[in-house]
């Protein structure tokens, strides 16, 4: 397994950071429509919140606190996926391909945090 794939699979803190960073690179390329300006604000917040809450979960005070932070991570990943679907890419095939990859990553993060929540509770 290549090093990047291995770190993607096992280092969740880095993976959530890369997701937020990649979302920011994506939104810089989007058309500046009124709707995109508002949706991008939500997308940027949600994508960054996934990793920030995971960091907080790792510093949790106990099992219940960890589970709550993991639930927030899952919620923010779902919200990121929603806003990724909503933003307007003006039919740009490169942006659409990037968006699809980001939606896939948000979906995977949602599943990962869902599994963490189930195992923790």
C-alpha cells in the first residue's frame, strides 16, 4: 500500500485536515454567485469542524465525551457532503470531478465516525 493511502487509512487527524484543506482549495475555484458565497461559508465551517472536533475527541474527558465529539464529527461530515452537493460549479468538468472526490471523502468520513460512535456506545 502506498504511503499516502496508508496514512489516509490510519491517520484520521491528518485525513480530516486534508479534507478541510482540499475543500478550501476547491471553493477558491468556484464561481462567485450569491448562493455560492453563502453555501461556501457553511461548507468551509463544516469541513473544518470535522477535524477540529476529532482533535477535541482525542482530548476528551471520558467515553461519553468522546462519543459526543465523534457524533459531532459525523454530523459535520454529513453537512459538508450536503453543501458540496449544493454549490454551483457552472458545469466545469474539473470542478465537478473534484467535487465528486470530496463528496466521496465526506461520505467515507461519515461512515468512519459512524462506526466509531457505534463502537464507543
